[in-house]
């Protein structure tokens, strides 16, 4: 009991992500154990992890194979400075990674987190143009709903505004934003397919107005999480690819969430059939067993502009102390092996499709279904107050956030926004565990509806 009291008291020494700590400290969620898809807090209460931590723990918690790989690596060498060397395991991991990335994307910069990956990608794009005869190309274009990380450059690319972003302004110059592909509530008020994917075509409109000779890259999440797990029409990707090629603008996919098996393939690039020039991976790369992220570029970009003699001084002028850390690399390698051996991507697809079909049925019955969308093991349900007119719940009602509190009490963790809730359980989740999640979810939503009636 003393330990529990001490932990509960001492949590105030921390600042958690985007948490009002005064409120969190009143009833902190302190996890002491995790196995499979279950987390256990210090009071012994069990939670179903319906969002893989936060789109991270794809192979599930406590995987013995991954733990053993880390232990073995720890005993041999735990740190090698990327400034002057690399570990054998890091090279083996990089080679393995090239076997699952789309073709030509084989040159990898390893780092520790998603924001470092997107920052690296944007810096790489700028330096690439600088060293390939187009030094005026520096602007980065992104979508308004995109989230690309919490550091200043990544935040400048992130499109969501609001008070949370405003407190850090002003942001870096040279970042522009476009309305996203969002068919459920199209920013242009159009319908797919008669819209003729205007959202993609607007990229060209912007490039022409901005002057494409000033634009280095377009960065996009294949499925925007903060937008509400938006699934663009498949043609969107070929259209933006063609526009980028025409204007010599590098296409960056931020696959921090969609990568590593989440959308039914190793990467959303494969799910949608169109490759980027630069791929950013994080979160699921080492499944949360160690901090690990990567920026992967097409070989041709690296070899044409960065590969040279010392005197040319053209290396990628960027680095982080923990990049390619041997422990993280060992974890990443073991994670890929587990996913292959246990065929986790197809398991994730099966369970994801099942969750979507159940949500469709249950939310319709409750009369608040806006849309169920997703791909593979990444699903979202958007609520509406009125199904006929698709009118959203008023922001002031904070519907999804209120549901989140109820779910937590009932032992289910999901990604909850005021207007939508995301499901992204570990890829090891079974159909009966998915049923348990949906059942608790439906109870939580029903209770909240009754409470408000
Ligand atoms: C799409 C996307 N990009 C980048 C990031 C930043 O990753 P990190 O929090 O590891 O820095 C996130 C984090 O949630 C993300 O969802």
C-alpha cells in the first residue's frame, strides 16, 4: 500500500504528453505490467489495449522472442556512436528492413522517434535539392489535418491549428498547407467520385501559385490519424505522385502510424500501390520494446546527390546520438521476424475487418453512426448527432472524450477524439478479444447517450 501511495504521490514529478497534470494526478493511470493485449495497473485492474499503446505495440506486450533478442544484444554491445561507427546488428536490421520496404527505398537513416524521422525527411529533401542544382527549393507542403510531430520543424509541417499549436508560434517560414482528402466531410463540399479528386489536384494549383521552383517536398500521412483516420480514394496517391514528379517535388509519406503492418501490408505505400520518395517510420518499428524510427529514401536520391569523396562535403549533414542504437536495432529485427513467423499482418486484417463490421452494425443500431472507415488493423468510427443530415455532435458536448472516461473505467483503452474513436489493437488480437472490445465500447457509448438524454 505504501508503494502505491508513493507512486501516486510522486507522479507529480512528471509531465505526460498533452495531459493536464493537476487532473491526471488525482487518479493517475500507472501501469505495472503488460502481456499480450492486456495492461495491468498498480491496483491490479486489467485493461484491454485497443490502440497498441498508441499505434506502437503491434506484436503485443511481453513478447519473449523480442525480449530475448534485446537481452542477448545488451550482453554484447548496447551503444555504438553513429558519429563514427555502426553495430553489426544495426546493419543486419537495415538489410532486413529493405526486404519489406517498397522497391528502391533501401537507404535508411535510423533515429529514435517519429518527429526525428519527419524532421530528417524534410531536411534531407532540402539538402537534396540544394546539392542537385535546385537550391531555391525549400518549401514544404502538407495537409491541414496532418500531424508530423512535436518538434518545431515537424510542428510547422503539422496542419492542425488551435490553441495547442498557437502557444508555440510563430512557426518556421516556408510551410504551406492544403485541405486534406476527407470524403466524409469534404472540405470542398463535393462527392466522390464526381469530385474528380480535387483535393489531390489542389496540390498542383498550390505549386503553380507558390512557384514550384521554391518547393522541396510534399509530406502526407497516407491515412491522417488526427483528421480521424481518413482514408483517401486510391486514385489520390497516383495523382499526387504524378504532380510531384512533374514539378520535381519529393513525395514524403509519414507512415509513423500506418507503417509496420497496420494497414494490411508492411506499408500503406503498398496498400495504396504508390511509392513515395521518402518514407518515415516510427512507432511500430520496434513495437515499443525500444525507441526506434527511420527515414528511408530512394537509393537514387542518396547516390546521385550525397555519395562522394570527403573533399566534396556532400554527406547528409544530420544526426542524432541514439540513431541506429544496437538495442533498438535488435528489437526492430526481432519484431520483423515475429511478424513474419506469426503472419501478423493477415491476422490484423482479419480482426480489423471484423471490428469494422461490428462497429457498423452496433453504431447504426444506436443511431449515431457517421461512418466506419479504415484499412487493415486501423479503424475509426465517426459519430454524428443526426445520421440523416450527418450533423456532428456539438464540440461543447465533447462526446468522444466523455466516452473515453467511461471506457477507461470499464477497462478499455482506445484513441478517443471528440468526434471519432480509433481502434488499432495489437496484430495478435483474436476475434473473441475484438468482440470483448466492441462489447465494452458499445456499453460505454450507450451509457454516455443515456446519461445525456
Ligand atoms: C503521423 C505521425 N507522425 C509523426 C509523429 C511523431 O512521432 P513521435 O511522437 O514519436 O515523435 C506522430 C506521433 O504521434 C504521428 O502520429
